[in-house]
C-alpha cells in the first residue's frame, strides 16, 4: 500500500542569478525532487504553475526576478535508490580526463548510462554527484548513448551549462567520433545530409529513421584506415541528432560495427567472433570556446584498451 507524502502548501520562489535562463520545466524538476516529468508538464499545462501571476508554457525561460508559484504536489513515498556501487564510482573517478572550476569531462565507459531511469537506478551523473558531494551544481551538458564511449561534458555551474549548450545548439563546437564501419567504402571522405525522424515505439524504445519529415542532420565521414572487411573512420558531426552516426552509417550501407539496433547482423557476428564485444563508436574529441575565458579548448578521450587491442588484431 502506497502512503502519500503530505503535500506542501503553495510556495513562491523568486528567480535568482543562478536560475535565470533555465527552462521552467527543468527548474521545477529541481524544486520538486522525485516528481515525475509527466506530472510537472501536467501542472504547467493546467495553469497551476504561474510566473508573475500569469500562465506559461513548459518552454518558458525564467528571467532574473521572476516570481514562480509552485502548487502543492502529493506523491507516493518512494524507496530510497541504492547508492552507486564502489566499483562504478572507482571506474568513473578514473575516467575523468579534464576538470576546472566550470567544466568536468570524463571518458565515458561503454555500457554505462549517462543518467538513471528506464530500469537503471543510477548512471554517470549520479556517480559524479556521489563522488563530489561538495559540488552544489553538477549537470550533464549533453548526452551519449549507453553503449557509446568517449568524451562527455558535465557543467559545474549554471553559466557553463547554458554557455556550452548554446555553442552546441548554434553549431559552434567541433565534435569528432571514431567508428568502425562494416564493408569497404569506395570513398575517402563523404558528407551525409539526410533528415532524421525520431519515433518512440510502443515498448518505449527510441528508434530513428531517415525521413523527409525529420530534422536536417549532417555527418562527415573520413576513412582513416582500411582492413579486410571494415574501415576505421573519423566522423565529424555538424548536428547532434539522436543515433545520428548509427543511422547515417546504415544509410550509406556501411553500418557501425557491433550495433545491435541499426547494424548488419552478418558483419556483427563476424567481428564478434574475432573479439569485438561492444558497439565500436567512440566520442574521441570535442573543441569549443571555454565559457569563462573564451579561449578555444580541445578535450581528447583516448580509445579504451579493448578497442585498441581489437584494432591491432584486425591489422
């Protein structure tokens, strides 16, 4: 039997410098810890949340000095989630490749989700927060798929979060991936510009396909090294759509090796027999203007030992 938490009374919060620029839905997720996103959207839609006494949409960006009305919300008591295990914490701690007062970067291991949810109690961001309890603000700047490894950026203050996300949105960053592609492409360099449409299947699984109704997307593939039946390619993504590289690779007929969703089964089996145990997609570097200094920085994430050894075996 679920017992209800006693709902708090109506609360009014004045937006400070730290929260200015944040979307109202994200602000409420922080204010109402544990309340599902769907319920947050519902109370916004019903007009129970007000800003300066007026109704707003979930996309509204808060401004300094705004007065936010937060209604009482009751929710079922939740069991406390287990803390990230020592082995995960150690793995993440050893994966930190850059840190200053604004930004932290990790070389994300494959197989670890970036955040909890969908059956996963915790992910990278929860582990980082457990490792650094003294940091009052830690938020993901962007995301990587669970099976993709490599450079993942985390903001240590809101100005860095907004600053780097603006650069990503305005395509003022340079993001490079390494991917092992099936087959023997006849190109050295190829630009792929096809629109991608994201769908959510009945199971809740996300699926992306090439469709004219989708969002424009651009990837540039450059072959670095050729093997018998595969190539190592660098992929520069101009846009950052969900599953972009994996779907663009499939579109040009050279699927990413080890991709169980969009991949080539025969190629995957062949490479698995030779020792490939995971998706061969790695975010190798990202360059951008630092939000504090304005200087260009490049953060590089080396390939994991298992992928390096697998490449060596292909030679």
